[in-house]
C-alpha cells in the first residue's frame, strides 16, 4: 500500500493487517471484497468515513492469525495495555506445572532486573528490565492459556489439580 498512514491510527493498523495477511490481494480474496474497496477503506474520506467495518476485520482476523495479532496490538494499546500472544502448548497438568516453574523463573528475573534498573538508573538496565517484564508477562499469559485449556478439557469442572494428576490426567 502506498498510503502513508499516521502511526497508531486505525488506518495504519488495518493496512498492516492486510500486509500481515499476505498483502492487499490476499486479504481481498479472503474477504471476498475487491482490492480497491479494501484500499479505499484505509483512506480517510467523506465517501467511506467509517472505514472497513468491524465484521470484515473480524473475518480477516479469523482467517489470518498474523492480521489478528496486528489488530490486537493496536486495540490493546488504545486500552492502555499490551497484547501478549500465548505460545502455550498442549493442555495438560504436566505442562501447566512446568509452565508455573517457567513463570516463577521469569518473574524472579523481572524483579531482579527491575531492582537493578531502579538502583542504577542506567538506560540499558531499564531496557533490560522492560525486556524481562515482557518475558514474564508472556510466561503468565501462557500459564493462563493452559489453565483455560485445562478447564475446557474437564468440561469446566476440575476439583483440584492434585486430583486431576492422581487420576492420571495430563
């Protein structure tokens, strides 16, 4: 796309989502809309003041996880947060216990790096602390995803993790 959209604008996010989905033509094929319609939807104009529309963006996100990530990052920033995709593996108690260990390690490293940044005030230490906090956030997001998968695998009823493990659950 040749338009130069302001960073952080919805037009920029939608344009980047098209690129993440494989480009304007690929997004056009996925959505069943012409490339010119999609291109026009990223322009601020009186002709199409509301852009593409949330239903089309939802369909694009469902068809392209890469586009979904771009859009999730955009809207998370507007909500004052960040988007952490989950890299969680198969749902299972063994994986959950391992992930709790990973989360504990990452949080320890984040706390240590944060304390070092406070003590030194060094920009490199602050950047390292931010990276460590990002890694800790990703670890807890993975842990949460495993807990949700465990709940779904049990039909929403899990008496306790220990009981699940004793019953041979994985």
